[in-house]
C-alpha cells in the first residue's frame, strides 16, 4: 500500500489555514487519507509522496483529453501572453460559442460562466424570468451544483424516517440553506413518468422549469429509460415549462453533441462545464434564441471572469480536438474494454454485479439489476463497493471512494492502463473478500 507521509504532514499544516485542510469539502477524505497532488500527465496523477495513480476521477470529469494535454496547454500559453481578464468582450468568445452551437443540437445561443454551479444558477433564473413562474422540478439522486436553489434532496432514509416515493419530503443538503427555498422545489423519482405527469398536471401553473440530468452523474451514471426524456420534452411543450438539461457532466463526453445527440431530445436550455475546457475553469449555458434573448433585456447575467482569455483558449482548443479527432471514439473503446475486464474479474469471484452509465462515464454495482433511480441504488451493496474502491486507490487506481460517483475515462488512457486496472481490481477483491 502507498505511503502518505508527506500528504499527512501537509494536512496538519494546511488545516491551520484551510477548514479541514482543503478548499472543497469533497476533497477531505480523513486526516490520514486526504491526498495532496504533485502533478498529472495523460491518464495518470502523482501525489506529493510520489505515488502514481491511474486516474479515473479526472477532477470529477473535466479532463476529457488527458492531464497536461500539450495541444490545449499551448493554446492557453499563447493566450496568457496577450492578457487574460479585461471586463470586455473578446473575439474568442464568439469562436467558442459558434463551435458549441454547431455541435449541440438544442443550442442556438450561448453565454459563458466559470463553473457548473454558475451555469445551472443562471439557467434557472432565466427560466423563471421567461415563464414568470418560480417553482421547478428536479429528480432524486441528481446534482446541480452548490447554489442555494438546488441544495435540496429527498428524504430517503430507512424505516419510519423515510418519505413516500409518491410524495418525497424535501430537505436541505447541509446547514445555511434558507427554508423558504424548499417551497420552490419539488423532487421526484428519476424515470417515473406517471409520477411526473401527475405532479405537472396538478401544479403546472407555477412551474418554471424541469431541471434534469440526462444521466445521474452523481448517482453512478443511472441512465434514462427510453421514454423518460422525450416525456419530459412532451410535458414541457404542453404546459409551457422550460426543459433544462444539465449537461455539466455529459456535455462533450457522451458524444460531440452530448446527451442531446445520444438521446435525440432537444431541451429549451442546457448547461455545460467539465469537459468543455479539459480541466481549465470554463462553463456555459445556452439554448433557444427566444429564451436566451431575454438576457440583457431585464434578466441579469454577468461575471468578472466569464469568458476570460484563458478559459476561451482552452475551450476553443478542446472543442476543436473533440470535433476533428477520434478522441471520443477512443474513450468509448477504452471504457468498453475496461468494463469487460472489470466484469471478468468480478465474475471470477462469483460476485453478482451490474454496470450503469456510458463507456466514458460508468460504474459497477453489486446487485441483480441496473438501478433505474436513486432508491434502487440504496438497495445495492455499496459498502462492498466502497471497500473495494479504497483498496484499489491504495494500489494505484484512483476513483472516487463512493459508489455514487462514476468512473471517468479520458482519451489518454491506454490499453496498458486497462490491463493494470484489472490486475489491481483482482488483488483488491481477493483481499477484501478474505477479510469478510
């Protein structure tokens, strides 16, 4: 197993000036397990102790081409030499927007932001302004960033403290979220057309938007039933509701046109981040011209760093590569090969398992059938998964140690990485089962 002596030392000093020693709550893995990284290249990362990992986290998905991709980095370096932030418009913004419009089926106009959180916040505001309504629907197990409007979940506990699937109880994710905002959101089970139809029929007059991740990116990549996204589109058309497709994780990863291309459904608005800049901080939201045209006409959107030259250089370079090379096909092949290897190893230990997601964004669970919604995930043996994930990280294969977060593939992952991962998984499963 790896030594984390230097990371442990850094944690103790960092904790004096950074809460829990980190800048994001999700980076804290415990006093003895929190890692501090040195560098990354292609499909690998190294921590400050010199431990090398095959990286299947990829910063939660942004690194679509591989760490320190020279094509993107050289474009950024050239941009840096011309100044970065001016608080005025740049030609590069138009270039990136035109590429997005050409690639994404449901996008006619675009505005840029800095994070997925910002993108979903602005899209929701725009939907409310356009419809004159304030309420919205989202789905159990989804994640739309960390602005207060979406910091809610459904109370899916056990026994007497769980809420009904027919009428989920909404509660804030953490302290500091105004209770009043809970009155503006309804949370429903994913893939439940009947429940969604009933809710919309009863409350459409106050619904501004249905906010949906086409794949549950924070719940193992659960995919939509064939009829689910088209049914949302139908309801939104019938009742004048804005369909917001949150493509922060799926955009430019599932296909050049994202989930809209894969599932053949055009939303009214869509949000992007993650793979848009191969790891550089850039995000966007876009959609129908009629709706986007409200921006600047009474609807506010701004940002000092939005559309800065570094972000635009990264986005333009990344989009060019994704559009003009076989990068996404490489990811698909590697992901399929990795699933095959994982399946063979788990089968050799007689472990019943299922996969969920897309070859570039997937996970495996221990259960009889692929989950269709968050409540199904809770019935899988995620404790076994978590043990295996921790063991694999200790052997040099880095994924999020939580079965809700999928594995991500990048174009720089190699056949050798796939084979090594299979060996790591085999050694880890043998050890975990031996301790049970």
